[in-house]
């Protein structure tokens, strides 16, 4: 069995697309996944399966639509991918960066060549972005709510689905997937 982290975009945010975590876990079990657990109520699900990675996000997306009536983007990463994403974060080594203002935007596909140039002009003030593989590392000193580099913009500029988690959540998801 392989351990995965599924990140659903936009559920339980500001009273929209409400899904109780117990019902979400039940939906994942119904899909045939094992050892299903969730982390906080914002759509983070850790599970195990023997199914190939390529069909997981569409399967989860279709089930959420069918069972809950919500169309959501789903980005799924293997535990080893999460470990690589955490390890490669170039922002954590910089002592001038407030760790509580680091975010990771998980991309569903490889970004296009020159991806950094497509989004860099949107940075404001001391904001920073690094794109490494299928992850964009953001430093937003004023907080994620204040940046122009939110999911909709990144999706449009990079032509792929995206969902963002703060650095603490990212590390916790890795920890839960590594158990």
C-alpha cells in the first residue's frame, strides 16, 4: 500500500462547501481507501491504497461532487512527494523569514517553462516565491490573505490546479503520512 495526502481546495472556508470530516472519511472508505484520517477541517485527507496515483484526484473529485454536491479541485501527493516538498523548501533556511508566514502551493501538474517569470511580477513588498517541481513556496509577510498570489491567479498563470497550505499544516501532513 502507498500512503497519499489528498488536499481538497476550498471546503469549509468561510461557511462555504461545508463537509463534516467524519462524512469525508466515510466517503474515502467507500472509495476503497484504507487507514483514512483527516487533519483539521479544511480538506486534508491521508489514506492508503494500492491504486495508481494517476486516477486518484479525479476519483476523489467525482465522489465529492456526487456525495456532497461540490465541485472541488483535488491535489494528491504520495508521502514521498510530500517529504521531498518539505525538504526542498528554500525559505526555511533564511533566518529573516518568519516561518509562520510561509505557504506551499501544491500544483497538480508540472508548471510551464518560465513559470517563475509568469508570477514574479505579482509579488508585493517583501513577498517571495520559489517554484520547485510541483510546489510553489510563498513567503507572505502580511499573510496569505493579503497576497495577489492566491490559488486562482496561480492556476491561471501556470495552467494547472493548485491548493495552498501553510507551512505548519504542510509539515503536519507529512508527519501524519509518514506514520
